[in-house]
């Protein structure tokens, strides 16, 4: 591997930590919206656990940014809020929300996994042991979150089918 200036690596690492912080904040916002669309207690509990994990990640990443003499980046936080708001609008318009909530929660968890795979490697390359360890810890937690969502596919699907059946019944009843 070609040698890269350590100062540039540390700057890039701080950027990646900022990105991870903004992304985790956005994940919390997205999970808030998803939780509001699910009535099943078991599925809601899985999403709430994932949200709690992401909240912890937000706090830990904030601490790393402070240690790196970086504050919470306002621009990236605003971008994350905007994405969450757009997601909230599309959730309200959905007719098959439970299945897509499951899909979106699964995709979010795997996006977090990818982010921490990269962050841990960059931290190693920059010689930042604390950030590398934190990234690996977050990676393990997000893999567990993804697995928990995957274990609920039947539940998400059953809720989706029930919603379709309810709409067919409502349409049939309304036209009689």
C-alpha cells in the first residue's frame, strides 16, 4: 500500500467520524418514524432496541469528535434531518408500510455495518487505536441489530398482508 501522509489520514478520519455521527443521528430519526408506523409490539421492540444502539453510537461518536477537537458538524446534522423528514413523508404515503419498514431498517443496519468497516480500517491506518476500537464495537452492535431485524421478516410480511386484506375489506365494504 502506498504511503499516505499521516496528517491527511487523521483529517480524513475526522471527516469519516463526522459522517458516521451525522449518519447515526439520521438513523435515530428514521427509526423514530418507523417505530411510529408499526403496531406489533415485538417488531416495535426490535426497532426500539436498534434506535437505542444508534443513540449510544451518536453519543460515543460525539465524544470522539470532541477528543479530535471537532464539534458536531451542523451542516451534516441538517442534511441528516432533511433526509429523515423526506423519509417520514414517504412513510405516511405508503400502503404497505410494515414490509418496507423492515426492509429500510435492514438496509440502515447494513449501511451502518459498511460505514464502520471502513471507519475501523481508516482509524487503523491513521494509528488511532481508540477510534478503531470504537468502530469495531459499533460494527459488532450493528451486525447484531441487522440480524435482529432479519429474524423478523415473517412478522413484517404478515403485517403487510394483514394491511392489504384490511384495505380490500374496506374497499369491498365501501362499494356495497
